[in-house]
């Protein structure tokens, strides 16, 4: 047999083997395998091709679904696209549906394509016909055994049937017809090696397969849209791009080639249209957005809003919106991939129906450097939410920076939000208000957000705040409810800083007005600048709870925590807060409250805790101030409109003014650097007063440790009692331990002073454990017992109109009756 005939025989054998294997792969699926540690299993939808088109152009939209199964692939692969390679597809198949019911007895499916589209994996197969005898031959061994039809016995005859098997028989007949001597190699000629011949044939076949595969890939996948536009794809094809302007730039997409255009399309040079596949959401880079921070991408965001049914996706990049006015449609959210790398720059969004945004950086970009009085800052608002009905505002894992106001909601008096939620966001370098809405909200929730560098040194008018909820300047119309501000961090809020100049109004980290508010576990630091209305937490809230907050340098206003309440009944609970600073007031509460277990340590401190009642309040709930620890340096000053405001300079570390109900001041520990007018003062109380178990180190220069006075007219409880029990007081010589001054209008029926301990810095005749001045005529009883003092000349000066003294210690004091 000559060399060509040998090549021919071997080529036929190899081709038959390849055909057999292909048939085997197309009709009989390989063994299934479970995902390994480095693989993951995903759900996939299976389709069969009944269109008769070439397997190169199979699209699931033109196929019939035959069930749901699974595929497996290695972790970390974002997209799995395998086309027209049955053997490669088979390696990814794990569990497939029972598709036999869709096929005729002589049909099978050759699985050809796996691809991912918008998070869904799809497997497409081509229906093929299977001849039983060929399938049996494909499953047999390709090296024929002795006596088989591939190796006929000597002298046998085989008729040519025209089948592929007959080619082998004819080749054998031709070979046997050649004389034996003609097959003997010439002298000196090398006998061909069978292995080398087989390798050469296999290499030729592999090259053809690779060339065909490359051609198919090039027809179905392109690096860019420009490559697709200039390609020679044909109608009916489904193709993909790896990016829009460049491969892997975030604009990858899947397109259907058609003679007509869809909603989102690219017109090809051939005149056809590549229509983008998308579901309810759409990626702005698939529309052509550049994302380099310079090109104007506003038109692409506008187009995305018009196309999307649920979500506009922001991929990595900086998308310049050029301050163009863009409206967010109702029900459309904005979602980024990574908030650090997905940025919307120079925003001017309006969201009349609310907004939902996550994982996006909002960069205000260009902003004014000097703000003038009366300016509303509308041109520097990044997101303007003007309510037009029940709506929601929801920001999650976003960054807002470089703007006059980050999120702005200003509405008519009757407008409101259904809810607003801000979670895990960062607000930084905001000129005025980070989150600002003066409309009502039925539900408000701010959790684990961070606020940095709010305000500017030159701001001299209007509010500066991190969180502004409800209109605190309007006491008539706007008031939100069910407000939670939890676990947030605030650092550095600043306005004009020349101590007593005209300054910003309502300079607060947290400024809210409404009903039912919880402010808890927040960290607040450095409210800079001077003047009134600088409080770290400023509220007009009924039913307020302020717990476990840490405030450092919380402003020079009425208090680091100030609640002015609202009209009618109200109550506040202020507990377990830590207030530390160089100057300012601690806690100021208008109306009844429980103020307990707070740690207040302010150097220049006007007042650590002050409570008072407003004229429009009617609640007679108890005023409780207990178990607080107070340390101060020297008494400070409060400034209002450029001068010291004596009306707010209380100079009492704990002061309770005009409580309507009973007053309980107990268990407090007070360590002033300088004695104030009084460490504890209660004035014009309408109910009973109990001052018990307090520890006061008041070794200062003036005033009393405890002072009670009453100038009330006609509203005092006729059965009112005043009790001082088990207090431990350190008193400067010449000062008073307990001072009581009651006017003619007082009607106190009972005084009690029991088991108090007085320690004077020196023992002189000028020591006054207790001083009473009573000018009224309706005071009945004074009881004093068990009190102790270290002075050798203990003295109690009493000017009184009490009718009787009972159980008094004769050796403790000298009484002087007027």
C-alpha cells in the first residue's frame, strides 16, 4: 500500500472516531459531578432549538424551554459564556431536567451553549436525529477485533453500500488488490512510522477545529460596541460585548441582531440593528455613559430613567451630570456596585415621589465659597425631594460630599413623607445641612451614619445641621413622628467663630421636631463657634428618649442636650449620656423628665442640668434628677446676640425651675471647681420637693450647696412638703449648707431635715448648716433630727412663722424666731 492510501485509511478511521465521539457527546451526557470547594452550583434554564438554524446562532428566545437544572463553575467567575462546544459545555453540566418528553424517539439534544444574561444562566441545545445502528457503532471500540467487519477474512467480499462504514471496506479491498511485492519498500527507503502519521493527522484536525471555533467566537462576542457595529453579523444572531468603549469597562451587554430597532439599539454598518437585552433594570454604561469625570453623562442618566422599570445601575466610574436638572421617576431606584468607586458628580436631582439610592457617591462638585444672609442654597442642593404624596426616602451605603445641602426636602405645610431611612452613609464637607427636610415624616430612621465637616466658618445666617427633621422654627404646622437616630458618628460642625458676632441660627448636629423620638448610642464631637442656638442635640419633641450618647465639646448654647418640648403634655428620659467639654451647658429640659445616670464634666459650665416649665405646659408629671455625676471647673457664661445672656447664665449645676409636679433630686454626686450660686437649686415648685442622698463637694467662694426658694403666687400645693434627707455636704466657711427662702405667698405645710452631714472647711461661728427665711403665715411644721456638723459653733439661723417645732436636736442648732 502506498503512502497516500495509508494516509487515506488512517484519516477515515480517525474521522469515524471523531464522528462517533461527537455523537456520543451529543446523545449521552457524561457523568455528573458534585461541586468542589472551588466551585459553585447555580440554577440554569434549559432550552431546545426547533428553528432549524445553525447551532452558531442559537438564541434562547427562539427555543422551547424544557426545564430547570443546574450548572457548576469555579468561584469568582462573574459570567460564564461557552458557545457551540458540546464537549466544553458538558464539563459544566451537573443536573439537567428530564427533557425526553419533548423529543421524538429518534431525537436527542446536543447541549451547545451556556451563557449568563442579567444574572440568569441559560443552556441551549440543538435537536439532532439519532440512528440506532450508528449510535451503537459510536459506542463500540474503534480498534476492530479479529473477524469483525472492519477486518474481513481472506477472500471475503463486501458490497459497497455508500455508507461511511463502506469507505473503510473499499479501502481494504483496494489495499488487498495490490501485489505484495509492490508494497515492499525500496532498498534504503525508510518505512513510515505509524505513530508519526497519526500525530500529523491529529494536528491537522485540531487546527481545523480551532480555526472554526475562533471564527464562531468572533461572530458572537466582541470587545466593544464599535467592533459590533462594524461586524458582519446577520439577522437572528445573539451576540455579546465585553464592554462599551473598551473591554471590561463595565458596559458589557447582550444584543439581538434584527432588521428592526428596539428600545435600546445600536445601528450597524450593515443597516441592521443590535438591540440590547435588559430586564427591569439598566446600566448607564450600556447606554454610552463615559464615566471619566469630565464628559457630560447627564443624557445617559436621563435615558436610563426613561427606560428602567425598577433600577438604574451605576457601574464603576465618575459620571459628570454637569448640574443638569434631572427628575427621578416614581418607583425608580439608583444602585451602584461599590460606593467608593461609583460616583455621580455635580448632581441636580429632583425626586418628587421620593428616592431610593444605595452604594453610590454623590459629589456636589462646584459650590460657592461665601454664603450671604437669606440665601436658600437651591443651586447647591444635590437632591431636592419635594413631596407630592406618600413617598419614601431611603439612602443605604451612600457617600454625600461637597455640597451646600446633601439631601433637601422643603415642602408646603401639608406635605409629608411616608418614611425616610438613612443607613450606613457618609456625609462630609457639607456647607449647610447634610440631611434636611422640613416636611412631616410618619417614620424616620437614621442608623450607623457618619457626618464630618458640616458648615463653614463664614456662615452667619440660617441653619447648619447634620440632621434636620421637621421644622423647628415653625411651631404650628410641621412635626414628624416615630423618629430613631441610632449609632451615628458626628464630628466637626462650624460656623462664624469670633465668639460674640452675628452667627448661624440652629447650629446643631441633630435638630428635630416631632413626637416619639429616640436618640441613642451616637458619638458627637466638636460643635465649633460661639453664640446662642449651638446645641449638639436640639429637639422640640414630646416623648423624647436620649440614651447612651457621648458628646465632646457640644456647643455654647442652652445645653449639649436641649429639649424645648412642644405644646401640651410631654415627657423626656435623658439617661446614661457622657458630656465632656471645655465650655457650655450640659442638659436643658423644658418640662417634666427623668434625667439620670449622666456623666457631665465641663470646665466652663454655666449649668450642668437645668429644667423648667413652659407657660403652655399642663403636665404635672414628676421631675426626677438622680444618680448623675457632675464635675466642673468654674462657672461659665452664655452668650446671646453678641453679649452675655444673664437670663440663661443659671450658675447652678442642677437647677429645677417651676416644676408643675413633684420634684425628686437624689443620688447625685457634684464636684464643682468653684461654688456656684447653688449646686442644687429648686425654685417656685408647685409640688413636693425631695432632696435626698446627694453628695456635694462645694468648697468654693460663694453661694449655698442647696437652695430652695419659692415666689409662687396662688399655685402652690396647699399640702406641699420640703424634705432634705441624708445629704453629705462640704461647705466653705461662711457659706450655707441648705438655704430656704419662702415668700408670703408660700403655703408649705411641712419641712423635714433629717440625717444630713455638713463638713465645713473651718470651724467658726459663721457656719450655717441651714438658713431659713420664711415670711409667709401658712407654714406649719419644721422637723430636724440626726443632722451632724463638724463645727464647734454650729448655728442655724431661722426666720420663720412656723407654729411648732418637733423632734429637734437641741444641741445641733440655735433657732431665732422672728
